[in-house]
């Protein structure tokens, strides 16, 4: 992997049961300030990879090196019976009181819709608003790397565009982003680089525009419908 990477993953073998690996030697490297898309067909191991990085899936072999990350899972990523404000307070519980207040103010500055509804129970939020809250919760601890698992899942094209627009804003604050996505077109439009996994292994990697314009990559690993869209 590249020297000086913020996140370096080499030869990762990981899965949910010993002897049944989902990842079979996958590897990625991410440098500070990048947005990197992790793509591939269903069952390729994308979510398993980010969960392994986050320590949520057993790793059987390989190496991981990272420095300060937050992870936004695809589902169950907010506390639905708590208000927006309570969700943020809980996510920042490891911070000093003054730092927690500063971060909550920063999150409301980044997500003004959340501030307007700060007393609303999170279970009443729309899908897009809930995803925004999940991202805000992850940012409370000021991570260097933000990992997101399918942030567009279940969202309309309009809401997907809104979420991805926020990710572009977040990158401008200095946060590096690893994005797992089935919406390859939107992900590659946002990202600097991309990795394509298939059957738990690396298949392609490169600059996002190059991957987006390669019909063979799109047809073989991202789906023929995506190839047409790209």
C-alpha cells in the first residue's frame, strides 16, 4: 500500500465465521482529504470490508492501519426514541462539555434542517433527515476518516443528491471519506478514486472518472444498467 496513507488495508481475509471468509485478500489505501468509493455487485464484500475496518467483523489475516475513524452503518444508525439533540449529545459523550457543545453547534451549522427540529424524536424523521443525523452523529468526535455504508439506500434521487452534496461539504472541512455504494454513478461523480470488489477480492481500482468511463468495468462489476447510465 502507498506510504503515508491515512488508512491502509493489505491482504485482508475476514468474515463472520472462521473458515468461511467473505473477504479474500482485499486491500485499499486512502490518503488524507480524499473521497474514495468502494463499489461492486451484491455480495462482493464491500460492507464486510468497512465493518472489518471498524472492528465489527473478525479479521483472520492481513493488516489494517488507520488513525481516527467513524462509521455510519446502513441501518440502525440513529436512536429512534431519542430526539435529534439527544442523539448528538450521546454521540459526543466522550468529549468535554465545552467541546461537545461546540461540536453540536458545528453540526447544526452543517445541517440546519436538524437544528430546526432538534427537539423532534428521530423516529419521526424522513429517510434523508435520518441519514443526515447519522452522519452528524459520526462527525461529533471529529474523525479524520468517515466511513459510510450505502448512505443512499432507500432514498429518492433528490434526497440522494442532498446527502452527497453534504458529503462534498464535509470533505471541505478536512474529513476524509470512504463511501460504500450501490449507486455507482453518484458515487463516482463525487469520489476522487474508486475500488471495485468482486467475490471478496480487488478487481479494479483507479481514478473515478476512468472507472466511470470504462464500459467493461461497469458491465462486468457494476451492472449493465449502470454501464448505460455512466
